[in-house]
């Protein structure tokens, strides 16, 4: 677990599962994949999870259950927002449902925290919760864990859905928004709080049909091979959220930004030579770096969170 996370929308990460496989275009520059194949490649939790390629490390499809880290949230008394499995996917096909039961049992016994689950595999997430006896199976794990740690039976198991868990999915373009929407709507109808990470945004998305969301986070891509995004994409998400009463958080522009979205002083500092030559950059993206581009959308910092 990493406390004091630099991710704008969470406080800590809980990497009880590591490893994954490429699922869609948003995975191409996955920071977790790069770390697993470079700086963390010799760490016991990452060894063998990636393989070299011409474009850098690539997931092998192997996933690892890091059991020594399973109980970490139980030991944190101060309330935190915790990103669950930031360096993998909890609902990857190679994560057994029985393991997921144990992870949700820890969340159930940590009501002081808000857990942020994020997956690209929404169909499997919906399948997991719809499978026969799932509530009872998680409840058994809750009782066993409470007995193990406290020496007494659990006094109350409120069942599913869990009020301190947000179930989310990543969306990068219209194709994958359409593909992942129905399972998320099904979970929302069952009473779960649901959210979307529109990051990295790779194209405009029509958000009609997503009114069931409890939260939407949006942001551009960063890094040496980042793909640019356009203001209109984030305005569409912002305006949809405003109309639907959904909290909206704009995380970052990333590596690229347009002149009209940067403070004038910042633009002059990073692109003064071009500006002096009389070039107008207002309608095109500029490679200025994540720090310079900031996270203002039309001059406003959007920091919406679900209640």
C-alpha cells in the first residue's frame, strides 16, 4: 500500500493484486505496466509480470495475489479514500472469485475507509456480484476474518451492496463507453455507487445513458508518448455531469494542452519563441508537460467527489 498518493482523486493505493494484460487502447501507456517492467521488475510482487517489447514492458497476463498486503486497510484507523488494485485489475479473468471474496471481506470490515474499485472488465464484475450465493460467500469471509482478528463472531454484516465501496470503470472513447455501460448500469440498479474514470481521454464521448453514475473523473495522458486530448471532450463530460447532478473531477490535461486553457504567463514561458514568431496556438494542442498544463478547465478547477 502507498499512503499519501499523488493521484488527485485518492489518498492511498492498495495493491493486493498486481499484474494484468492489455485490454483496450487506454492500456497502451499504462504507468503500472511500465513500473512493473522497469523500476519494480525485481520486487517480489512484480517479478515476471511483464516481458520486454519494442515499445517497452508489456503485461504477460499473469496476476499475483499479494497476500501479505491483504489486511493493510484494517490497520489504518484514520479514514482514507483507497484505490483498490492500482497496479492491476481486480476483475481480471485470472483473479479467482474466491480471492475477490477475501478482498471484499477486508473492505467490509474497514467501514472507516472509502474504497475506489476500477476495472476495464465490467462484464466480469457484474458476473461476480450476480453469481449465486455471492453475498453469503463474502459474509463467510467477513465472519472468519473478524473471528481471526478479534476472537469473536462478527456482530453485524450488512450485506451487499456495501456503502463504503464505489465500483468504477475506465472509459477512453465511445466504443468502450458503449461496451462497458450496461454492466455498470446493472450494478447501479442493484444499489451500488458507480463511477467512471475517463482517463486517458482519447476521443469525445456521448455520455447519454450514464445518468446513474455517482461520480465522473476525467483527464488527459502524460508521458513521453502521450496522446493529446481536446477541451471539447472535457466540456462535454462537465456539462453532462452538471445536468445530471453528478460530481465531476478534472484530474489533469497531461502532457498536451491548448493555449486557451493555460495561463498567459505559463504559455509565454514554455512557448515564447513560437509566440514571438506570430504563431497562433489557441486551436491546437501543445506539448508543454504535465506540470505546465495544470488542471484548469476553462479557468476552473473541478474537484467534485461523491458524498
